[in-house]
């Protein structure tokens, strides 16, 4: 299955409408408003490999008039290190009220080592090596913003082979 992450900038105040429209697109598995360099992040999946991703991004998302720019990060086919069941259990228990995505620039050739290291941090619920401007993208979920901040600053940024990172905090009011 092909997967990509689309980072978007849009008209001020249009985020809720865009997120609603994105959630109605077949193949968009999640979308969120974010604080940071980008306004919205969407995860796109397709059984039709890269062609399906391309159709969704160029044929639908980029044609939305309120979206000014997009950056698509396609997932590298990599080993599955993250268990979806853990995420489901934490959501059902109400433990994941704070969420963020972190995009990472890794040292050349060390992307998969960064991915393996991320898999040992319980709050990292998924991560992928991606092609595009960044090398690795991960989703973090924790019980509160303070815990999220600690995971990012003390655990993720302390990992070897990470050159830089950027955090996109999810705005829960826009979901």
C-alpha cells in the first residue's frame, strides 16, 4: 500500500472547511489542522501505489481553491515497526489528548536507524522514512501537552543521527 503525507498552506480561517472536505476524499485516512510552518497535514493511502496517491494529490487536493501550496512526502517502503493496536487501546482509554507530527532531517544514510530508534519511544505511534524535503516523519500521541513536549525535547531530539526537526502540533478544535 502506498502512503504519503501532504503538508498544506491555505486561506486564513479556511482550515475547518478544508479538513472536512479532505476527510470526504476516498484515500485520505486522516487530516488535521496544525500549528507550525504548515496549516494542515493529511495522510493519504492508496492500494494503487504511487499513481493513486498522485491522482488524489494532484487531481483533488491541489485543485481546492483555498489551498495555496502543498508539499507531498511519499513513504519509502520500509519495515513496519509500529503496532496499530497500541494506538487503538490508548485512544479507547482516553490517553492521547495531545498529538503532533514531527518531521526530521537525518544524517545521510541513517534514516532507517532513526526510524528504529523512534520505534522504542512509546508515544511515537507511527513513523515513516519519507522522500521529499524531509527524511522521517513521525506521529506522537500523549496524555497532555506537557508530556508531548517532554517526549519531543528529551527523547526524540536526543536521538543520534537527527540533524534538525520541526514539530507540527495538531489543533484538536479543527478536527
